[in-house]
C-alpha cells in the first residue's frame, strides 16, 4: 500500500513538473499568435527580457542547439510546428522526416512567406540560413539533400519550435481508444 502511494505521488509530481516546465519554456511574448501575420518589430533588448535564455541564444543570436537534444527530432505526432518566438506557422508534421542529422528536419514550409532565406557565410562555408517570416528569428538552415518532392532539408533548431497537435487527429485517437476499451475494434 505504501509503495503504491509513493508511486502515485511520484507520478503526480512528474506530471506537474512536466506541465510546469512546458509553461516556463513557452514564451510569454505579447506578439505571440498563430493567426496574426503582421511583421514583428520588437527590439533585441525586449526579446532578451521576454524569451527564455536558450530560445534567445538560438533565435536572436543565431546560435545552434546541440544535436540530438530536441524533443521534436524523433517526434511522430501529427500537427503543426510554429515559431516559438512569435507563433508563426512554419511546418506541418507530414513534411517532417528523419534525416539523421540531429535536428528536426522538414522538406517544405507551410507557405512561401513562413520562411525568409539569407546567405550565411559564417564558419568558412556558404549556406542558406532560414529565419521566421514574421519575426526574423533564426531557425536553422536549408540544404538541397532532402527527400522528394522538394529535395530540400530544412534543418531546424528544436528550441525555436512550438508544436500543437492536430485537433481532428486527437479526437479520432480518443474515439478509437474509447471504442477499444469497450471491447470493439
């Protein structure tokens, strides 16, 4: 009985910590929106106050998260990926693929205005940097070694991504589980 109680308390605390952590790392930006398409002109000083340090480092200072550290790299969930800085829709999950590069990879953005392209000549090489089309935050780079139909690989830092599960997929999954629990298939 005591072991079950301890396990229950640990489970509740783990759930609480996980949801609290998610809320802490989600930016509380006044411009954050999944529907507003107006350009964002927030100063770097203001971004530094608003964004978590790891998001600011990558998004505003053009940093790179360590490979293999993003929870999105191997995620198979169905939904939409948004800019963690401003909420701009960036990629649908059905364009995500396993590139083996250590970062979440996509072959196509949601729209032509979701992403802006820049020549990046840093680190002694020439690459194409991709930034958010709304707030100009650094997302990662795009390479021409991706799968069909585009042949592109958008290699994106997971720390600058937010994700929202598809509502219809979530409802369908819940219905299926409810039916199976009743003994149906």
